[in-house]
C-alpha cells in the first residue's frame, strides 16, 4: 500500500463543475494505492477505484477491500475524500453537511484519470465501487450526464459496484455510460429504500445499462465490525432528490426546493432525514456472499485476468479472513 496524490476538484454542488474557476483549478486528492504482489513487470492490470462510506476510511472495510481486491489481481485506488478536505476527524453528521456528493464524484473521476495514467493499469478495465455514501456516488457515476460533467474527455468506468448505497437521487436523463452496474443492498436496511433503489435500477436500464440488483437479508454495513445491532440516529431513506438535464438538483416532493449552494444543500438534507434511524450489524455469511458476487461481476465486466496475477485462494474466503 502506498499513499498517493491525484488531481481532483472541489465543487460544492454539481453545477459548480460548469464554473471555469473551479473546473480549471484542480486540487490535490489523497488516496492509497494497492498493487497485486504477484504482478509481473509490464502487466496491464484491471483496476478499481474504491469510495469510502460516511464513516471514513476503515481498516475493516475500505482498506480491507483494497488489500483483498489487490490479492485477487486488481490494482486498487482507495480514495480518501474526507482526508483530502481535512474532514476525516469530524463526526459523521458534520461530514455529510461539509463534504458533498459533488466532491466525491469529482474524486471518483479524478481517481479514474489517475489510474488510466498508471503504467501497470489497463485503461480500459477500470471499475468503481463504494459503500453507503460512496455506494450512491458509484451509481451516480454510471450516468453519462455525470461523466460529461466531471470528465468529458474520459470514457467512464468499465463497471460500477455499489454496497448498500444511499437511494437519494434520481436523474431526469437516465442515459447511462453503458457500463454494467451491480447494486447490493439489505432488506432490513432502513437507511436505504429498496423500492426507490429498484426505480433507480430501472432508470439505468432504460438508459442502456445492464443492472444487477441483489437484496440480501441483512442490515446496513453487513461487512463492518458490529457483531451486535448498533443504532444510528438519522436515516436518509426518505431523502429524495432529482437532478434535471441542466444538473440542477432539487427536492423531489413539494415544494421543489432547489440546491444552489452549501446552505440550501444543508436545508434539503434537514428536510429529508428521518429521526427513526437505522441499524448496522455485521453478517459474515452475507459478507462472503456479497464479495463472491462482486468478484463474479467484475470478472464478467472486465473479462478474464492473466493467470500470472490470480492467487490460488478464493476471494470470498480472503475477504472474510480480513474482516
């Protein structure tokens, strides 16, 4: 694992990327790069960008997936969105109000650009995955409107894999980049709406993406360290936003409050969160199953990897062992 710096941007809202002062002035993003230990010199590896959840980089989650996916033959960039913006020591609520989805999208495409330029990476086989907040961003990145906004000169990701991603935004323009999408959520997860996630999956299918939606019998963050149910106060299940064709964001229900900056964004979040909360709990069986599904999806999406970089151990077993 190596600490790396890559170019990204710092938009508060999506439309900020249309502002030349922001678009033409990149900032330094932070990340951790994992390379397969058995990769031969000159290898052109498939790669993944990993986006963190609202809880920040965790050894048992983002770092563990970086380690395990690299053991399974992938180059992996784990993006540190909160650390980039000095928000890694803030509480989850303050992070959500301070570090925006537009910033995380910019980091995702900045990570894509970084990996495309890496000599060990096949630029045509770079996927993205994320957890919760990052899972939502992973799905957003599958829309061509978001690719054109954030990185119009890049072809987009080869695959998108979301773990219990927040079901907040829907886009008026469902046109997808064409890359396949895997969405894994929990039926018991009250931070995610299964019904709305199904609609989002339907949007992407109409837009031309192949979407696999897997609903596990699990709570939120089934791959965490909470062996007993832990209650989280604020739920995002009822926060429903829409993005129009001009990249304006607004509340889906009446009145249609628009997002025009940091304060209106905070107002929209406050209007949509629910104090009913949700629960987090680890489920080792679902963790193994979801990782096995992820590996099958990635192999299908990015085609077979060279045998020289594939370890003998099964990925799902390795994932369970690293917690």
